[in-house]
C-alpha cells in the first residue's frame, strides 16, 4: 500500500511538472534604427559588451556622416547591444529588423528579418544602408545571428 501511494505521488509530480523550454525569449529595447548608416556598406551583425567596442562601432559606422551623431547611452555593466546592418542598397525600400532574441543555458540567438521592396514598387532613388540596434540585459553567452 505504501509503495502504491509513493507511485501515485511520483506520477502526480511528473504529470504536474512542465518541462522548461530550451529557448527562453529575452526582452529588448530599440537603441537606433534607420535607413542610413553612412559607413556600413557590407551586411554584418554584432554583439557588443563593452563601452570601448560600442564607441568603436559607433565611430566606424557614423564617421562619414555630415552631422555628428551622438553616441547612444548604454550601461554595459548591466546591458548588451545587438546590431544588424543590411549593407549598401541602391534604392530605398529595404529594411532590417531584429525581431527576437532567445536564450538557452549555453547560448543566445538573435533573429533578424531583412526585407526588400517588391518588384516594380516606387522607392526612393538614393543609396541606403539600413540598420537596427537594440539593447537587452547583460548577456555573456556566445551569440548566433539568424537572418531571414
């Protein structure tokens, strides 16, 4: 009888326990997004975890800007930056957006959606370099970037 009670108790515990999903969503906040990053001619993505790296990225991206673009404030003691740059495009109508960040026990993945203008659509006739930069809680795990 005692064995049956233990079995029932264990069965109820197993049934009542929900498995923890492997990937947990991470909240994030926009830092900057635009169609024009003057010196971001190539498509790339990056994770930034220090003030020095952040300043270096900002200076390299905006060094060709005709106006000074102030460095966005990030507290790297508590925050991490993720950025996606779509590269140089010959017209408007292109966008890049960080659509999700997920974390597992050992890594983080950043989901990025890049879109192009539909064929035949009316777009601005100027070179664009779309980008999206976000910040989130401090993350030190390796990151992978998934473009779609």
